[in-house]
C-alpha cells in the first residue's frame, strides 16, 4: 500500500531547519513539481505520511502545506476525534488552550489538512497535530473554504488524485483579530490554495479571512503568479517556465 510505504519512509517524521536547502537536496513525493521554496528562515519542515509542511515557529503557523488527495484517502470523518495533539518535533507552537477563548473574535480552530480527506487512511489522526492547526474565520470556514473543499473532493471522485498546496498570507498590518494568548503569533489575514494535477492542470485561490459567508470560491480565483507575489514563495520550483492548463471547470467554476 502506498500509505504504508510512505509511513515507513517518514517513520521518524524528518525534521530539518532549512526548508529551502531540504527541498533542493531531497525529493518529497507529496510536492508535485518540487516543494515550495522561499519560506521564512524561522520555518522547519515536517514530513508525515499524508502531508508535508514548513512550520513557522515565529508566527505559529505553517508557511506552506502540501498533500495529495485520492479517491481512496477520502472517508467519513463524523465520528473521528478532532482533539489537538502536541507536536514533539516543534517545541514552540500554539496549543489547544490558545484556541479556546475565541468568543467574539469570529475565529475557530481549523486545519490546513482536513481530516475528511484522509479519513479513509490509517493516518487521519495526523491532521490533529497542532502544527496543522490554524485560526480561521467562521464565515470563511463555512463559506468559500467549505465550498472549495467540497469541489476538490468531487473532482477527486473523477480525477482519482489531486495535489494541494496551501498556507497563510500576511499583510503588513494585521487585519484580523489575534488569539487571546501571550505567545507571539500571527493569525493569517488570508490563505492561498492551489489545486493541481499531475497532468499539469491547476487553479489558484486567494481566500481572505474577512470574506462574507455567501461568497463563492470561484469568485476568489487568482493566478499562481499573484500568489507568489504576495507570499514570496516559488510554489513549483521544478516546473520551470511550464504553463499550467486551467482546472477551473473541474472545480465547478465557469
């Protein structure tokens, strides 16, 4: 089984201090066309059987997260635990207590990698590590973010597999409420999400935290170049000058 093979390779959850040097020297199968480069010097790479991420211990959020969703990985998650798990590989993280006093902020504790996308695997609980957690606005979570996640799973039922690259976007001045914790951190002002296939089709989205709940995910489409400009990341360093075909129609976008 693919997941068992990956698990053996990642049993020790490889952790290195420099995401750029690691991405250039090693190949991570979850990173299509190479892992993103340009993450903060404060980030450390964590590889797990179902995802890889570069965790920024200064902002207490991943700078980028990559994962692959397949028809077999998706499952029913209604009875699965969402209890946060401390990450022993990163000492300076947020914890469950930092996400508890959110009343009046409009924020909820959410995940970059959603558990439902891996409920069909033995590794679904890896989505509960605090390094995969992030504060997201309830309007975005219930609106465009949810709609895009649903569209991705619907696409996977036809395409069999898609790769996701996602993470935070920060503005010069925070535009969203911060957590009620003394720990230094930043709640993202927005998120990026790129959906891409091995055949070279891709769609990119910029999802602001303050987007109204009724806004459709298709209205939040942008180019990959726009996302690279606002994040300073090179998402697909091995793609060169390759032009990606549109995946919009597969995600329910005209």
